[in-house]
C-alpha cells in the first residue's frame, strides 16, 4: 500500500507537468501561426517542409477514408447512370417494336400497291379488325361496309393473292369468308394447261382441287387463278400454286399470307348484264322482233 501511494505521489506531479508543457507548446504554436512576420513565415514554411512529409503515414487513414468516400459517391453515380441507361434501353426496345410493326404495315401496303389488277377494276382497302373464325368457320372482319359501297360477294385480296369474298355487310364493317372455309367454293383455272376446276375449302391452309377434268396434265407448281365462271369473281386473280398433299390429292398452296392478314383490298365487281327475255336473242339484227307467243300462233 505504501508503494502505491508513493507511485501516485510521483505520477500526479509528472502528469500535471506534462499537461502544462503540452499547453505551453500548443499555445506557442498558436502564437507562431498567428504572428504576421516575414521571419515567422519563413520559420513556419521550414517547419512544414521538415515535419509534414515525415507524417505521411499518419495521414494514410485519413486519405484512405477520403478515397473511400469518393469511391462510394462514384459508385452511386454509376448506379444512377446504369438505371438511366436501363430505362432508356426499355424505351428503345418499345420504339424498336413499334418501328417493326410500322415496317410490317408499310410492307403490306406496298404489296397491295404492287398487285396487278384489271384497269377496269376499282377497289377499297380495309384494315382487318379481328379474326372472327372458329374451328368450323374461318372468317375475318374488315372496317369497311355499306357506307363505303361494299356489296356481298365481292372478292378480297391481300398484297399477293386472293383471300376470300364478302359475306355479310354492316354499316361500317364487313365479314370476309376465307378461301379455307368449308363453305367456300370458287371456280379456278390451272395454268398453263387451262384446266377448269373448283377450289373447295376444308379448314386447312392448302385446300384441295375438285372436279378437275384431266389431272394428268396438271403438275405441282402450276399457277392457279380465278376463272371468272358464273360471275363469282373477276377472272385472272392469283390464287396460288398446285401442290401434292400428303394424302395424294392435288391441293393449292395459297399465295395470300393468312397468318398475317393486316390489310385487305375489296374489289368492286363490274355489273353483269341481266337477260330477261331469252327469245330476244334469236331476233335478227335489222328484222322485226318476233315474240315466242307470235311464233307459236303462226305455227
């Protein structure tokens, strides 16, 4: 216990002395740094040049902390830039999809403009609104109707070939029965043999050819066009090409792109002359017209 008290008696004065000297040194440094004198300024510069370089190890933690803070700020900026770039990339993807859709629509319209038609035929172009078909009935709706002068039975085409016919007209929309529908029957001609046949829909993309006069003269790859028989469709409209089905039957590979129907061209069919008096055809050009009743009376 006596030794502890003696040690405390020595430590306390030394501690006080050390604190006093430290206060004096700090006060002296303060005075030196506050005195505005050329000599003192040179002394301060000499002290800084002598002391500061040797204290680089003491500033290493501070420098590392500052660098860490700067790196963290840079990381935050990079994260914000990354988020901005991701948002811009998503917007660019949306614009890319919109541009692709516009490009497809433009290609469809260009195809429609390149279709070769009879100069006497006029047409109305409509947009396919929806597919109203079913497993047993294949049809689409277009946004043209009575207000556009559409009439039942008119032919419709896409940018390449025949698609179907109008079957049902509303004030603003019309229904188009496709060639693939089971109720579709159209007269066609196979070129170059000139064989007449009927294209019958069977709910497949390659409908069969029926009632062909001579199948031996027809080859796969022959062109199939409308014949115009019966006034159902205008003649020489492209339908497709002959192909041999897996069942061995002759079928038609349709030219129209049924998987991407966007625009359809409705052809205005020319009116046909209606004959009400067949007996009038037997009259001579410059002679009097004799009715069948008068001929029977003379007989």
